[in-house]
C-alpha cells in the first residue's frame, strides 16, 4: 500500500505469507501486535480455568497460598478427585445432570421441531394466536416467575424430582421460534411434489422438512444441553433432597460445607466443567457456523 | 405446479396442526404463561407457601416502600446495570475486531474466548471466589508486585464490583459472537475509502465501524441491561445466600428467592417484588429502544 513497500519488494516477499479474509497480506508488526493481544486475552479468559485445574492437582502437603504464586503443582496427584467423591456423591450428581441435560435435548429438539413446523408450514385457524403465545412466553422474565413455577410444580406433586427440574424448560419458546424461522426459509416446491405423490403431513415433516433444518436443530441441541447442565437458580429452588442434586447444586453445597479446602472445591469444578469444554471443542465449528448464519439472516 | 395444489398443501386436516403444536403450547402454557399470570395475581394476596392467600389490595406494595431490604435490592440491581452494560457494549466489540481477521490459529482463539460462556455460572463463581480470596491468586500477585492484599470479597462495595467484573468476564464471548456476525456485514469499501482519506485506526473505528454496528450495539445494550437487572447467581455465589456483610449486596432476584421459598415463604410478597422486576425490565427495554430511535432522527 505505501511507497516503502513498493520500493523494497524483496523484504515484502520474505515476510510470512499471511493473508486476511480478502486475500490481502497482513503486515508483520500488525500480526505481532494481534497475537500479543490475543495471547493476553487468552490468559485472561482461560487462565482462571487452568489455575483451578492446577489447584485441584496440588497435594495436601503443598502450600496453595504461596506468594509469589506457583502455577505448576510440585507433585501432581489425583487424590483430591478421590476425596471429593468421598465427601459428596459427585458421580451421582453428574449422572443426575446428564439425565436432566439429555432429557432437555430430546424434548427441545422434538417439541420445537413439531411446533415450529406447525407455525411455519401448516394453515389453520388460530395459527397467529399460537405464534403470539410463543412470542409472549419468550418475553416473560424467568427470574420473576420462579416462585409461581415452584408453586405450580408443588401442585403437580413434582417438587424435588428430576422431572420437575426438566419440565419448565423442556420446550423453550425461543427454540420453537428458531425452528419456525428455519422451516420458513425452505422452498415450498419439494413439499408440494411429495404431497402430489400422496405423502401425508407426518411423512412430509419427517422425510422432507426435518432433514433440511439439521443445522438449526444442532444449535437447539447444543443450547439445550448447555442450558440444562449449567442451570443453577431453578434446580436450587426445586430440589431439596441432597440425593437428587444436580452437579451445580452439589458444587454449591460442597463450597458451602467445605469452603476451607480449596483443592476439593477445585476438583469438583473441574469435574463439572470438563465435559462441557470437551463437548464444545468437538462441536464448535458447527456451533459458530449455525449461530453466525442465524444472526446474519436475522 | 398449479395454485390449487399449493392451497391444498396448505389446507390441512383441522386437527393435525394442533397435534404438532400441542406439546409446545402445553409446556409454555403450564410453566411460563400460567405462572406469569399467577405471579401478577399473587402480588395482591398474602399467600404463603402452605397457606392459600386472600386478596389484600396494594398492601404488599405499600410494605415494599418501607422495606429497607427492598431498597437495597433495587439499588444493587440498578448499580449492576450501570456498571455492567457499558463494559458489555464496548469490550466485546473490541474483542470481535481482534478475532475478526482470519489469521492462523484464529479459530482456536475464538473458541477459547468462548469458554467462560460455556462454563456453568456456578463453576465460574467458585473459580473467582478462589481467585479473589484473601489468600487467592489475585491477592498473591498484588502482594508480589508490592500493592498488598485487597479484601475483594469482604468489603461491601468491592464485592459488588467484583461480581460485576465476573459478569462482564463471563459475557464477553457471548456478545463477541453477536458482534462478529454484525461485522461480517460491514462493507470493506467503507474502511478503504476512509483509509484513503487518511483516517487512522481509531478514527476509522469511530466513523466506520461504530455507525455500521450501531443497531447491534443497541441490541447488546438491551439484552445486557435486562440480564444485569435480574442478576442472581454471581452475587449469590460470591456474597453467600444472605447477600454479603449485613445483606448489603442483596439483589432484587436474590430477595425474591429468599422471601418466596421455604416452608414459611411469603409467596405474595415475593410476587410483588417480581412485579417490580417485570416493570423495570420492560421500562429498560423501552428506554434503550427509544434512545436508539432518537439518535437516528
């Protein structure tokens, strides 16, 4: 771009051939600055997780309060993970969280696909009212209705059960509207052809419409899993029996009861966060693509 | 394809569309819309956990006016919006600009910056409780460089500030993705034209990038202010269930949870606080959207 670069082509060629999204070469100093900033933010966002991992691997004889701090455990051990499972039934809690999250994924995918299809593709009286109901439900602040949800659950006799944890969020209004938008974007022609061939509503839904919205369905599944696995306020209110706790509530309990041993709490948090980071690392490519597409299409 | 086929495809058996929509309608009806309406009704009763309430008119709201804890909650939730929202509108935009360019390894950085979003708020809360502990990592770093130890979790105001910092830290990646999608739509020609006119990086940011992503900034402002006003988990985990020293760090939703649950929970009174939360949330949305429209004209 500048005159300098034109008169010294040899030096430009010797630079690493890094280009931006438009195929333009990025200058070395700018690249160095970018990487320096990226690494600084990386330390800030991922560093705390690594420090937690490191604390969980430090043995009982190692001082975890040293100043200056020591990042690497001098004698790494898995002892704290054994101890945390002796202190609270952490694997049972993880299993409870897994049950809740899996149920949430299944119900959200099936329920929002069905309802989304009905809102986008089928004609009947009351469709606008049904759409409006989902929009209203999306706008209701969950934090404000949590006490009424709790009394509703008690009236149904489902308090202190995992079913009670799953039910209020098992078909999210937001997910229904996401699926509706995905179905709206499909062309009508293919379904019409299938209709002429004698396919009924259910067949057209399962064989034609559903396979075309896999991307959105994946985003719904990821959000449903993370939402259920990470939720705190609702399980805190609905669960009272420690044997039914999910992992997040169990961790809060562990923190409250054994706050004096950070190694234990650290091991517990690593158990809670590791599966999610692994899941996300596997799916991040689909996730960013799906979220990006949805946002651009608006 | 004739028109008659189109209309035949769209006109279905009268029952089947409702069968498709039924599970979804049932769930949001029973667990979102019905609780919403019953919250509005309960706010005017003296209902308790195990006792059916009777209508008491505006008594709950009158009591709120004289309840110190309510004013503390309102103050803290409002402070939370003031403290968190500007940071969450600006910082993720800068972060999005940083990760926008496709340089080697950028996909790794993007997902790594998203890690705090993926992690449960409980994990995040407990990690920061440990980091900000009197003897934790941040304090031992501060001591190493000679600043000395700071009571992040023992001082009422520092505790609230720390919780805000954690909220911002956890939200960065989420809003970064929203900005990334918006930035992808900014035409490159605008930047080049500005560069040809001799505008530096800061000037181009202010004259090209910010106007182009303005509507996204408003969206992020609206989303983050509503979320900030309803803050619960961060403060609950860092300050404890009773809300820090003398309960001074209690937020409104913490107050709802504390007064409305348990065997002696005052469902009616907690519902009245919830109604305040609804009203302020809607007001915040309208305020942000209105500010947006005024700027445009």
